[in-house]
């Protein structure tokens, strides 16, 4: 999720509204207004958040791959599904039976020595589905296992992408905090200059209050940004499988990644490597096998049995073999609706595969556009806008010291530099997030 820099109120819009807030600090004399509380100490990119000095983005990814409960659950489900095909390809369990046949009395063994109809029987029977049915059942289970494997791969890439996205957002937030600190320090210097000029009658008290107001606004924005940073730390710990009371993650400096693949190459890679598309294709293949199995429901199944019947010592033993055929007698109520159901499921899965393909192509194209756009935006900020804004601020500060420009011009220059610096780091984070999403789609999980 992209985080856009906050649009901060200019003094023109805010000077009238928050007077009830500023009332306690307005002084009737030429003394300066009370300065707002200074910013809290900022977490640094390499050492501000407690944690291991050797911790890198790749080490966080490795940790997530090893400990993420979502990945572990998906892997175990896939492994469980691989045990199903051999079960489906195996004959049903045989049945062993015992018989007692007595004459003239229900007691087992009665008249066993006096009547040749009395016996004890021992036998076994086996149901035998039509041979191709077992093969089709095993094939369906194999496709289900393929789907589970693709789902596992998709989960791995999703978790890796979440680690990267959260990390890049933390990079933006920590740099935003640093920019806010720099701007706060600059406003302090401006406030001191304005207060000194006010004491000698070269500035208005309103200018002093405007400076104080902007410093208070920065403190407020700093608190909001810090809250987002702490929430990002919490989210990242959950993604990589850490407890919330563990050490925070260190955030390192990030430079925009070089990306040379064009959109056509990305689409070709996505068609062959997207786990989401592979999962949809596996489910479509499963539905095709299910339709074949449903059509074979019209074919009878068999059962065979053999029984040994032990009579008394004076009589010969009996031996009996049986062959049974299961007739699909109610085919119009069972087999035919089953075939229709399987055909509809096949059409549905085909449409879902096509929808997954279109979605993957759309995501690839959108992220490629985002990469190209942020590449240009980063260059515009670094080579043009930020240097120009900083030069304008430097000039405005120098001329304000000697009273050649008004305070509003200096204030606008300060706000412009703050906004552009924040947008620059936001563009870098968005660029890397788009690259991470591309990797998730085309299969580069590492």
C-alpha cells in the first residue's frame, strides 16, 4: 500500500482556525511566543532501531522463509496432498467374513456331525472398481497436489513481497522522520531570527506565531509518522514470525534498483512462472479428470469372493466362489447429474484460469508502468526539484535576514523543501515496492 506524503496546512489556511490552541502562548508584549516541545530522538537507518548490526533485507527474507507460520502451513498442506494419490490408486480394503450354518437349532455348530448342511465358513471378498477409475482418481489427487504446491509457492512469494514492501515503507518513514527533524531545526533557526527582528521592530508578532505554528505542526506530523513507523515494525515482526517483544528491525539505506526488462518480457515470464496462474491451471486440469471420472460412472464395478465351508468329519467340505457386478441402475438420477455437474465445474475452472491470466497480465503491466514512472520521478526530484528548492530556500533565508523578503516567502520555501524531500523518499520506496511485486508475479521470490 502506497503512503503519500501528508498535505500540511499553510499558515493562510491555519492561522485563523487554531487560535484557540495558540491563545495560551500569545503574549501582548514584544516577547516571543513559547517554543513547542522539541522532536523526540529519531531512529536512524542503521542504528536507531535496536537489533543485530548484520541484519539485512535478505536476512529478513530468509528468516521469514524459515519461520513464517503462513509458509509453514502452506508447505505442510502441500506435503499432505502428496500422500493422497497413492491412496486413491489403491483398491478398497478387502472384507473377511465368518459364517455359521446350523440345522434345527440356532446354536453355532449344532448337528455339525450329523447333518451335511451344517458348517462353519471362512471367506474373503474384494470390491474391484473398473481399472481406469482408480487411475483417474489418482490423477485427480495429483492435480490437487500440484495446486497445493502452486499455492505454497504463491504463499512464499506473497510473504517475501510483504517483507520487502513493509521494509521499504519503513525506509520511507525513517527518512521522513529525519527530514522532519532537519526541517524542525531549520524552523528553530528561522524562529530565532524572526524573534530577534521582532524585538527590534523589523518583524511582526504574527510572523513569530507563524514560525511557532509550523514547528508545532512538524511535531504533530512527527508523532503521526513515528506511530506509522512503530506499526510497520509490528507488522514486519508478524510477517517474519517474530514475537512483538523482540528487538526492532534495523533499516538500511536503499538505492533504486536497476530494472531493464520490458513489459513484453515480463508478460512472457509471468505466463510461465506465475504460481497463481499455475494453481488455476492445475485446478482446471483436475476438473477435466473429474469429468472423465464422472463419465465412467456408467461403467459397472465388480466384486469377487471366496468362502471355505467346514462341515463335520463325516461330510465333505464346501468351497464357494462369487462374482458380483454393481449395476448403475439409477443412472438418470446419479450418473447423468454427476456428469453434468463435472462439465459445469470444468467450464467454471476454465473461466477462472482465464481470469487469473488476465489478472496476472494486468498486475505485471501496472507494476511495470509504476517502475517506469517512479524512475522518472526520482530523477526529477534528485536532479531538478530538490536542488532548485534548496537553492530557493537558501536565497530566501539570506534575503530574509536583511529584510528584503517577507516571512511568508521564507515559510513557503521551507515547506516546499520538506514536501519535496518526503516525496523523493516516497518515490524510492514506491519504486522498490513495484519491483518487489514484479518479482512476486514472475517468480523471482528471492
